[in-house]
């Protein structure tokens, strides 16, 4: 019985970098915007920084699960 070689990895898509950048910017803008609206509505000053951190963190997690090796 001969072992078959592993299949070659899928070709790298040239748009992956732009997609990753859009995930990061989109996460920051979305959650920073939600934080900014909550700060305006509740007259506080901590939701915007929390939204920025949360948006960046969730974007990184999304990128990880999207591009991890199977």
C-alpha cells in the first residue's frame, strides 16, 4: 500500500490582506460607533474606549477563525 502525498495547500488569494484590513477597520468603526452612541446617550466617557478595544479584539478573533489552518 502506497501512501498518497498530502494535497498542496490552497493558493494564496491576493485579496486576503485587504479583507483582513477591512475586518479590522470594520470592527473598530462598528464598536467604536456603538460606544460613542452609548457615551452620548448615557453621558459617560468609557464606552468609546471599551468599544475600540472590543472591536479590535473581536476582529482579531474573527480573522483567526477565518484564516486558521484546518
